[in-house]
């Protein structure tokens, strides 16, 4: 299901600040060479993530799902003076490309790339998070949420991507494995009284979750 009219998307991008040359190159490379290019945050969502991070000025950011490193580079723009961004990627080939993109952007000292299973890596990260971006395998969204929420500071923000999952969560009977997992995640967060939340219809849906 096409949730966003392409003409509206193009118009919104035209009237948003542009991508950096490197981000533009990453996006073009991904479109040309990666079989799952649709997973890239892209211009509009990337700029939105950047702006949120610049407003919050977080010292510690966690990203679950690095992919090409595009969203990490956007989020890193808002880091505080001594801030660090930890990002986790399961696929080695994608992690290699992301690491090279971080090096090219000269962010390799402040973006810490972890390779492997996020469910195993997150508990070992002894940090208190200001901002968390969840954009990995959908079946584990609820588990990621359970792991990061206790280490999120009061007033901290979790952003979950793909919460509309290509419109499949709108179907009368949800059948896909990932769509079912996203629906379960949305319901779990909705029942959590320890947070406030707002769902935004940007791209494939972003759920903003603020810890009280």
C-alpha cells in the first residue's frame, strides 16, 4: 500500500533543507547497488531525525539497525560536545559499508559501531540513553523496547521506525509476520503508562515515545 503520495513526498523534500553531498552519495549508491534500498531513511526522514537530535542535544544516542549509516550520520549531527552514538548492525557487509561512511564523514571517533545481535549487545552497553532509534528486525521491536526503556533517562526519547509497516497494520486481518510484530509493539507501547507517545505519518510511520 502506498501511504504517501509521491508528489507530496517530492514537494516536502523540495522545501526541506538539502542533503549533504555525502548523504546524497550514500542514498544514490544504496538505490543503485542494494537489494533492500527501501530500508534507507532517506532525505526527508533523515533531515527530520537530524532536526530532532539538534533540538535535544543528546549526549548518548543508541541506534538499533545501522544499515548504510545514513540515519546515524543524521542523528550524530545533534550530539553534545562530548556525545557518543552507539549503533548496532547484524549484517557484516552493511556494517563494513557503514563504517566506511562514518570514516569518510570523519565521525568514526564519535559513532561507535557494534556488529552482531542487538539483543545480546544492548545489555552490555553501560550507558544512560537520551535518544534511541529503533529501525531493525520488526519481530524484536518489543524486546528492544523492553531492553532500552529502563536505561532511558526521564524525559528521554525513543523513536521507532516503520510502525505503519507499508500499511499492513491497517488491514482488517493482519497476516504478515513483521506486520503482526509491529502491531503487537504498537499495542504494547500504547498500554505503557510510563511513557507518552505520538505516531507520525512520516514515510512508513514514526512512533515518538517520551519517558515520563
